[in-house]
C-alpha cells in the first residue's frame, strides 16, 4: 500500500472558547513519512494535532486533506482516511482485546451491515502488526501499560487509514516500552506506507525516529524540516528557553540535545 | 488465496459468534420473562382467571366476570407497566452509556425532576389531565435537558460537568415540586406523594396509544444509534476519530431519551430507580456482547411489572410500584457506587 | 502570625472591614425581618413589640416575628460555618450540607422516629436529626472516598445525590401506609423558619454553641489540611484527628439546624464560596465571615419569601434553592474539567 493522501493546514487558527491557541499555522505534512510535533508545554502541539484530526473546529483557516477541508467531509469518510489515537482513550469495562480492536472497523459499517471477511483481514493484520494477536481473548483491563498502548494502536490500525495521528503515545510508558512503540511506528511507516504524525515530549527520540520535525512556539510554527535542520542549538534555545549543546547521537547519527543547567558543568 | 483460513481470523469470527449468541440468549430469556410476567399479572390476582379466559378477553370476546377483571382492571395496568418500564429502561441505559457513568441516569441528573415538576405544575396549577400533561412534561423535560446540555457546554462538552450541572438543576426542580405540593389544597397530599413515587394505579387503556407511539418512535431512534453509542464508550475523542458525530449523536440520544422519560413520567410519575437500575443489570447480563439498550428496555419492563405485582399482592400493605423499585434500587445503588469507585471504572 | 494574616488576605479587603460591614448588614436584615411580613406594621408597633407588648395585632405579629428572626439568624450562621468546614475538610468547592445528604439524613431519622417509635417531642427530634446527619455525612464521605483518586467533587456530588434519592424513597416507603402522619412529614421535606418558637430555639441552642466552639478551635488546623494530607502530616498535624473534630462541628451545626428548620440547602454552599472570594482562604476569617453572611443570606431569603408570595409566604428552603442552584452551576462551570 502506498500513501496517496496529503494533509496540510492553511492559515489555521484554533483554540478553546474564545481564546486562540494556534495562530496562522501553515504546514504540509510530508506524505509517507513520520512527522513529530515538538515544543514546550502549552505551545499548542496537542491543539494542532486535535484540530488536524477534527476534534477541534478551527476559528479561522482550514485543515485540508488532498485539498478538501476535513471539517466539511462526512465523518465516516474522513475516518477511513485519517486515524487518531487520543491521549487517554477509555477501555469499556471487561472488554476483550479482540472486541476492542474490532471497533476500529466502525467507519466501514452502516446501521444494518454485517461483518465481512475484509473486516477480519484488517483486524488480523492490525493485531499481527502490533504483536497483540496472542492477547486476543484477554481483558483489556488486565494488560500492562505497554500492551494496552499497543492494543489501542491496533484499533487505530484496524481503521486502515493512510494517515495516523498519535497524541503523546509514549507518555506513561517506561523507556523500553517507549522504544517498542516508536519501533512499531517505523514498521507501520515502512510496511504500510502510513503517514504518521506524533506529538512527542522526548526531543532525542523525536529526532531519532522522525523524518520531519515541526517545532512550535506560542501557537506558531517556529521552524520545520529534517531533524538535522530543526534540532540546532539556537532553535532549541529559542523554543524551550534552554541552554543546550547538540551532538550527534552515537547510535543513530541524528542530532541529540544535551540540556545545560546552571550547575553540574564540568 | 490460501486454502486454510488464518487462525486469528477464525478466532475473531468464533469470538464474535459467541458474543452474538450470548446476546441473543439474554434477549430471548428477557422476552420470555416479560411474557411470563404479563400472563401472570393477567391471570393471577385477587382471583385466578384461567389463561384460556384471559386469551378470550384479549381477543375481544365477552366472558362474564373475566371481561371486567382482566379487560378493565388488569390489562390497562399491565400494559402501562410494560410500556413505561421499557421507556425508563431504554432511556436510562442510553444516558448511562452516553455519559459513561452508571450514576448518570435521568433520575439523578434532573431529567425526571424536570418532567415531574412540569407534570405537577400542569396538574395542580393548570388543572390539566391526560395527554396535555404529557405534552407539557415532554416540553419541560426537553427544556431542562437542553439547558443542562447548554450550561455544561464550555470548551466542548464534558460528561462530568454535565452530570454536576444536572445535579444542581435537579436540586432546584425538587424544590419547585415541594413548593407546588405545599400549595396543593385540592389535591390530596397522600395522592401527590403516591404519584411522585410512581404508581400504575390509575392506568387506563386510553393512555396506552401515546405510550406505544413514544416507545416506537423514540425507542427506534435510540436503537438506530446503538452502534455509535457502543463506540462512544471508548471515549469522545476515540469515537470522533472513528467517524462518530459525537455532538449530533448525543443530541439525538438525549432528545429521544427525554421523550421516553417524559411520556412515562406524565403517565405514572417517576417510578424510582427503574431508569437507573436497568442499564447496569443489562450490562451485567450481556457483559460486552453487544448493545445494552434493548436488554435494558426489557429489564425495565420486568422491573415495573414485577414491582407492581409485588407491591399489590405480595406485601402486607399495598404499595405503589415506586416504593418496591425504590427499596430494591437503593441498596443496589449504594453497592454500585462502592464498586464503581473502587474500580474507578465506568458502566 | 501577623505576616501570615496579611499574606492570606493579600490583595483582598481587610477582614475586619468586611466583618464590620456584614455585622451592620445583619442589623439591617434583622430589622427588615421583624418589620416586613403579611401584616404591615409601624415603627411604634415594632418598638412596642420588642418591648414585649402584644396589645394590638401589629405588636403581636412583631412578637411572632422575633423568634423567627432569631432562628433564621442562628440557622444561617450555623449553615454558613458548617459549609465552610465541609469545603475545607474535603477540599471540595461543591461541598454543602444539603448536597452531601446531611439534611435528608436528618429528616429520615426524624421520620423513622416519628413513624416507628412514636417519638414526637422536639427534644427527640434534635437528637434524631443530629444522629441522622452524622450517619449520612459519614456514609456519603466514606462512599465517595473509596477508590484511588479519593473523593473528587464529582464523586462527592454523585454519592450525595444518589444517597438523597435512596433515602427519599425509603421515607416514601415508610410514610405512605400512614395517612395520619403524612402532613407532619411534609414539613420535613421543605425547610422553613416560619414555625419557630423560643422553645425550639432553646432546644437546639446548646448544640449550636458546642458546634460553634468546636469550629472555632479547629479553624486554624484546617488551614494546614488545605495544603493536602501529606503536607499537613509533614507539618506535624494528625490529619485524622482534625478531620473527626471538624466533621463533628459541621454535623452538630447542620443537624441541629435541620432539627429546627427542616432541610435548607445551598446556604452552606453559596456563603463560604463567596466569602472565600472576599476574605481569602484563612479559615479563621472565613468562618467568621461565613457565619455573618450565612445569617444575612437566610434572613434575606426569608424576607424575600414573605414579600414574593404575599399574602402567603414561600418557605425559605425554596428561596435558597433558587438562589443556590444557579450558583452551584456557576461554580461547576468555573472549574476545569480535570478538577472535577
């Protein structure tokens, strides 16, 4: 499967109530790549992701999918093209993994439609891709944090969208599970050609795993481009207000930020 | 393609079949229970009428004695109980599933209070009766619900805020009811309290058509949204990502549920805890095998019919059905609160 | 300590000034409460009535309004303090004796005593009401505190509302078979100060005094609890002991009030909340001001009920619900979703 759909924003302003958090965002998400949105707390990363996935209606401007405004598309049509994993989804009590992942097929179902083998194939491949097939009969409540996150990703995969947005998918996970989830993102990107957009807190992981970075500051795009282009000492200093040194990550040869505080300098 | 079906796909199909099978079994069992209660109520009361005579009366034949007891006394009562119970059960479960909280039933968040206040006002102050009371209380129930919905809408609607605003609204409406009752000289206080507890004592066949229409229209509207409601259980954001129009679904569900509640309340008064109890019981029985709506409606019907039967014949005093369901519901409510809080989970 | 006082009331009005203003307002309210009613009275009648003369109808109605005013004053202060304590102890902006089911719990025990044990003396009511209030408060508190996130405002409000509904249906079940007492039970459903007598005031006065003393002594300790249980423990306080002490005070005040007036909701919610905006979070000032403002609010609501529904009157419980419920909704809207 190759990615064909392109997501972009035009003069996008959005926020909660009357207060605007985003101010005139103009971005085009590179198709078939992994993009991470980074920035300090309350800079509008999550707001941008939520607006791009239609959870928020923009005050001004548009989010365009292949040139069409997503806020004007039929919801189920959009849900077949663009998937989202929110920060804290809710697992209904006592639901099994298989059942939960099956719910990702909702956009393809009408009121009286039956389950088809297309559904089963999609669910199976989502379970396999996330390595959760053996959990199929387990209760979601019983799973560990890493397993649960993989199950939620499986649900979003069963949706079979070309574009997948994830809001801080690694929060609350220990470092091993963080890597596991990010490796999974790379596999999805390579095997399925899925365009992936993440909000990430960890700068070094973002630089290592992304093809494209968007650095945000106070509701605007400060800079965007390849990790090598964005992750520079002046940019990190401006975006986070942090003295730092950028070196090359010995593992991945991507930029790596070392924070500099007031103490403990040799 | 491959000859052997993938084992995972097979397991998925199998699990789905098992779930569907359990769901149908539960619904079938509940249907049988409803019919059994219906027949029991029709044939066994102060006197016992043979089933053959019951059937004859229902078919419109004149049977001496039985025509009056069954046709005039028992039939209206049991039909009203059946329909009102279904309404409350459906509406209660719809609210609980939508707000992901078993405690968010119309009893608690002001919908029932709004409809009751309007009905009491119409009866006491405007001397209305029958259908006009129902219309009045539907209107008021809708107004209250829309107000609660509107007041809780800030930076998007949040379930918790909606519940709290509803509790505040309910408190205010309860005091309206208390005031209206204190003004009621003409209306016997005892009767007023009986009505407020919920009772099918004054059931008449003329009330049945309106209830039927309400259950048919609002009930099918709710059931048509059952898939969206199921997805809403995974959270508003997930549901939206899966293509559910969350606010539109909420509005449709809320309006239909309020319609069901209001027509029911205008007929029998707010029968305590039926709307609240049916959902959790249904969820227990079907345990994630499908939508809890239909089973909850059937359970509501069983609760009201069974409760009325117990209140009439099995207790030393004659109690209205609301007292029986209240006595059943209160301990369960407390148990549910403890369980929910301990798990931090939801319906 | 002086530093702390200024710190707590920084950028707000000087507490003494606020308390002075409320006290003046209270005198005005009392005068209004004595002079306004179904029957119009002249100044001379008021003075004569206060002197104890009951020669004319006007003077007699002034004399009738005296205990009523006194009860409203006491009940208002008690509910104000009780609400302030509950909000502090639970760190919950929505805590209120009415919402936590304390009022209906008191009613329930009184009804049970009336129906099953034939207790109909006012002196019995007081004990029953306090016991009922305490039991229900404890119950609601325990239920909502179960679970890992503790007693959130949402859980509190739900537990309170649910318990209230459960108790009302029990009351119905108890009362319905008894035609003879339905009327006297009715008065336990709506709170009012219309039926006040010196006798009933004398009966609840000791409870109010003890409750008041207990709250005075717990006020400062509650300031430490406001920072969280862990911090309070770190500061060397026994959190459990403070809790029990505070609940005892709150329940005595609310229970005794309910025994005399029936359930009056929302005073304990509105008053401390507004006072906190005015005077800050120091519980010593907060409770004092809440007592004065609670009395003011209840007197005002009572007078309003007499004016609005002339020639009859609205019970004060109904008026406070109409003032308080919108206020409750306003607070809910102000809170962030996560805080609920």
